[in-house]
C-alpha cells in the first residue's frame, strides 16, 4: 500500500521569508500524481499545487513551488515571501488510483 | 463556479443515535468522494462514486456507515448507530473523472457524546 510521510509536525517562518515543507512517499507505481493541499482552521481543503510524476519539470504556482525527486520519492513544497494568510495545516498527498494523505505539517507565520 | 457544498457544518449527537450528511458536488463532476478526517490526521477515503456507482468502499465500516448517490449528483453519508470514535470531520470532494484533481467541500464536524 502507498504511504505518505510528512516528518515535520510543525514549522515556523517569519513573514516574507522562505520555508520548505518535506514529504516522502512509498510506491511501486511509475505513473501517479502528487499534491499539496492547504487546510486553514476553517477546514476547507484548498489545492496548492499539483505535480504529474511523468513530468521532470517542477510545478510552480506563484509563490509556491515544489522540488520533485522521483528516484528519491521526495516531494517538498517551498513557500517564498511567506504571508500571514499562509498559516495553515499543509497536507502532502499521493494519487495512484486513490488519494492518500500524509499526517500534515502545521505552518505558523510570525509577523 | 460554485464549489462543493456540504451540510450541516456542525452536528452533535449522542452515541447510538443516527446522523446523515449531505454533499452537492461541483456541477458536471462525475466522481464524488467521502473522507473521514480525525483530529490531527490526514483525511482517509471512505467511499468513491463514479456517477451513481460505487468504485471503492473498502474502508467504509459497512456495519454502521452507508452512502448513496442518487441520480449521479448529490450524495448522502449516514452513520447508524454512531460511536464515540466516529467523532471527526467528514469531507466531501469531487473531480471530473477518477484521477483528476479533487476539490473539497467545507466539511461537517461531527461530535459524538
């Protein structure tokens, strides 16, 4: 079974600084998708970024970018110019034929 | 474009009572998912529908949980009877097809006393 591991239960970043959230996964598949979702206290799960495993180029969405290392099964999220509104729980997720989530990383942003 | 709608947002019940949650997916989305998210954990898939057929219900506790998707649009998730360990947030999501990006609703927080 596929598993997703987020080794950082909690991270803090100063406003305007950069932070990187880690994620590793385990799979024997070669074709899959990876996601980062953000869940603020309101509970709404919001898509941050998506990566197709067959693409070598790392996905970017404005201030959010990923470092996808397929051989290492690593998928980290970099948030640049952090803002107070980025504070939330961040989930890494793997989708082969079913979406499997990690345990999440709480991100705190200090002003 | 309207997002995934869920109701109610909050529900408090006594153990052994029954409860039902409702979900309306994004218009045109064929695939609908129900997840259970226990506090401090990531969501866990309970059931996946493709139109009005069940694709995956392997992690649904079928002795107490049931779900249906009438006419391939709205869906209802029911728990009967509820146990203390069912306290969680129940998230509904939809996607265009299985494997496409899933979009989530605001969730229903269930507290079982």
